[in-house]
C-alpha cells in the first residue's frame, strides 16, 4: 500500500512493500499522496522510497494483458505521473532501496536526484529484451537526464546496473548502504526545502517543456 508522511519539511512517499507495479489502483494512490504534498503550503521536499525487494517493477503487464482495450489510456496515466513528478514544485529525490525496472526506473529518473542501495538491487531498462520500444515520452524523459553514451548503454542493451555501477556512470547520483539510504538521499534535498514553489515549478516546467510535451502526447490506441 502506498503511504505518505512528513517529518517537518521532509515528506516520505513509500511506494509499497511488493513489486509496486503500476496498477490503476497503485497509480491512484500515488496521485492522492502527491495531492496531499502539494496541498501543504509549508516548505517541503520529497523522498520516495519503498519496502522490500523492489523499489518498483514498472508497468503492470498482467493487468494490461487482461485489459488490452485500455492500453492507450493506461500508458497516458503512467506518463502523466512521470510528467507530474518531473515538474513537481518541490525538490525530489528517489531513494532506490531495491530493484527499479522499466517504468519503475523511469519514475526514479523523473526525480531531481537518485540515490541507490549499494549492496542489492538493479537499475534496468529491459525494454529492448521484452520487445517493448520506448514511447517518445519515455525516450525524452530518460535522455533528458543522461549523456548520450550512457543513455545508449542503458536503453539499447537491457543491462542491469548495481548501485555502485549506476552511480559511476550517472544513472544515479550516489550509492549508499541500506541503513544510510534515507539520510544520504535526504541530504540531497533537505537544505532546499524553503525554495518558492511557484518559482521552482516554473523553472522545472520550462526546463523540461519538451519532455513534458512528449509525455502528455496522447498514446495511439
């Protein structure tokens, strides 16, 4: 179950304790959690974490297989979440505590910063091996955060990156032991809690305007 809580200005979004796949219900819970954060007028930063083996395993392919007629609307919802996190008017960091695969890794990329557990878990875009090409929006999101060389290596090979490997090439900003992950992740944003939301939101919206346009482009049915 998705949960959000705050300790002063630090808001923690917990994605859950299973594979945290993007089911329609899960997407609704994450959206409601972000609504709570955005409704608060106080200084805030967001740390997104999870419990268990997975941070997020991405798209709910089982649900999609049972609802093929809803493919377009489902992908639109997923990409809207990416766009929302990408332009959230507070500083954000993904504390990647387990595996982040596919759309799960893309959600991490939508954050301002990423810190990954160093001893377990992989960061991976497996689309090339599961025969699912990236949408224009997904491509734009990933390539906006990476150098062309790293983007090619990550997107065209399906390689699984450990925390230290991901940090070495810039997929994530740092790797840390699990017990230190919340502190290290929070360290990237906690001193930024007082940034004016309107100004920060405008900066992000303009910086990533091309990405947002691609993400919000309606998916063909």
